[in-house]
C-alpha cells in the first residue's frame, strides 16, 4: 500500500473546516457541525503518513472540501499517552457533534470523557472495543468503530514467520506494557507457538526511548526472530519503526508485524487488516453521524480482509529465501 497525502497545512489544523459538496449549502461558522479528533501521535507528518491524514483523505473522497460546513478540532498527545484524558476533555469542551480517535489509549480516554457525544473509534484492538461496547451488532451507548486485529491473526503471523524462516526457535514479542491490550501477550499465543516448535519471549518497550534496551534484552535471551504487535508508540503510527528496523537488520533478525505497513518500512513480513477499508469505514461513520444516524444504527465492524506483504530486499539481506507458500498468496511483494 502507498498511502495518499492530503493537502493539509499543519499550522491550520486547529481551525480547519471541511464541506461535503452537494450535501448542504454554505453556512456561517456558528452553525457548522463539528468533528473532534483525538490523536495519540504528533502533527508532524514529515517522517511518516498518518492515520489522521488517511481519514481526512477518505472524508475528502466523500465530498468534504475545506471551508464551508464542518469544523475540525484537533488535539495531539505527542506520544505521551497519559495526556489523552485531559485532551479528550478539552475537545469535548468545544461541543463537537462527533469525536473520532484510534488506539486503545484514545478509546479509553474518549469513553471516560463522555457518555452522550457520539464516538467513532477506528482502528482499535478488538479486545479494547469489546470492553467498551457490549453489543457489536447494536451498540447500546455512544461508541462504535472498526477493529484492528485478533488472536487468530496473530497466530497466523507466527505461522508465516516460521514458514519464512524455518530455523527460528525463540521469537521475541515486542509489546508496550502500558497498553492494556497486550497484558496477556505472548502467553495467549503459547499453544500456537508450541505447535510451530517455537518459544515466545516477551520484550517490553514503553515507547521509543526503551526500544534499544528491549532489543538488548532480546539479544541476551538469544531471540532469533521478532514479532511486533501494533502500538501507536512502537509498530504503529510513529517514527519508532525506523529504529526498530535498524535494530532488526543489525541483529539479522527475521520479523513480522500485524501492521500492514511494516514490510514497507523494511520488516521482512507484515500481515495486517486492510488499512484503506478501516479509513474509509471511519470516514463513513463520521459522515453518517453528521447526517443524523444514531450510534445504535452503526454496528462495530470486524476486519474481513488482511494484507500479506513480503519485503524481498530484506529477505535477500538476511539470506532468507521466501517459499512459494508465502510468495504466491502475497498481496504485495516489495523488491
């Protein structure tokens, strides 16, 4: 996948306005509906395309054009997830018609901040959304969204990693311990790992400053491959993947992640849910709420399509020959 850029001036984020063409006529600012955006990352798009940029692109595809009938409010946690609750409160003080966020931290902060304003959470781990929305088919409260990944997907990641590098025996599972989604990982994958003949080793990093230490710890534990779990401070939408790839290549470690872009960053393999479907779905739900839909009418959407990407350049550098069982069904091959 190659994500599209949106012509978006960073300095104007806080007051950006968008119009869905053909839906309503021009209105004065006081009459405009408002969408609030709660972001765990930064407004700096120079290093890597962002989830926000993609959602805005999807809204543009729906006919929204800057300046005439929707106001956007933005708050960025700058990867300091502890700031999310206060930022959510700030956003809600602006009285938005709908709030959008992603990641487990954003979801929990938004859910705790309001029980009335509609919230669209996309993408987010299935477990997080299940803890906030008791009925996916007809959400009973003010939250709905699109899920990101599942245990079955993670078991498939381990299988693909073993197929690509049959000689591996100890796989480091890189997690942020501050993310409650990964509390039970990698233990929940032990049965699958046993069948594959590998041992899983938990490696913790509380964001970018601890990545180097996590890899040093994995080296002392003789890890010979790495599985990265999607997190906004690690494998997700941050500059951190670049450093992770550097450390993987330095250690000559085969790798896989559940984030669709990981192979494009330089990882060996990635197996993630279709990001474009998530972005389009998030924009669609925001649009439908602005047009009057109730949250109960918008069921939580589970991923139905996964993208398998293979980086052959990385494979060559690691001396790995990717088998046809992976190459033939691969959706993307990076050479």
